[in-house]
């Protein structure tokens, strides 16, 4: 009886893990830049002239963007 319960537990945990991995892969992610204090790093959100720190693009610094 204990072996059956252990087997079922392993099966359910395995299926849960596989479903979680599949769900994570199906989401669309957008890279929003590097959280860095370096204002000269081109990927930093603190670089006001860079792609990810620009206050006018789709960045976290733009209050009108969806991020």
C-alpha cells in the first residue's frame, strides 16, 4: 500500500512539474533591460539614452507604457 501511494505521489509530482514547465514556455516574455546602477551600460534601465532606460519607449521608465 505504501509503495502504491509513493508511486502515485511521484507520478503526480512529475506531471505537475511537466505542466508547469510547459506553461512557462508558452508565455511571451519581453526583456526589459538590466537592473544596474551603471548609467553607461547600454542594457541598463538607468541609461537614459539607451534602449531600455529611455523614458519615451516601451520601457519601465515610461509611465505611459504597459510595463
